[in-house]
């Protein structure tokens, strides 16, 4: 399995399993921040050859998740 395949699988999980991910990643309950989208680096226009994706939160915050094979 390649880093790009792992990134694609995790991106799909983030995009479709909002409730568990939201509970884990969300800010304190009064903020009601949740994951609104997960897109690949190429879809997001990130200029890199690394495998990864961008998590977009409901409050406009974005996180870049890079996958690096260690062995």
C-alpha cells in the first residue's frame, strides 16, 4: 500500500464519518465546530507531491494532513 492510497482512504473516512471525527476533532461543545469537507491536496490546489488531504472545518479553519511512509 502506498502513502497516496492511505491518504485517499483516510480522506474518504473523514468525508463520510463526520460524527465520530467531529467528536474527536471538534473544539469545545459550545463552539459546535465540525468537519465540513475533506479534499485531496491536488483538489485543494496544494503545491506538493506529498500524499495527503485538507480537512475543512465548519468555522473556516483548515488542516493539512500529510502521509509519509516510514518503512
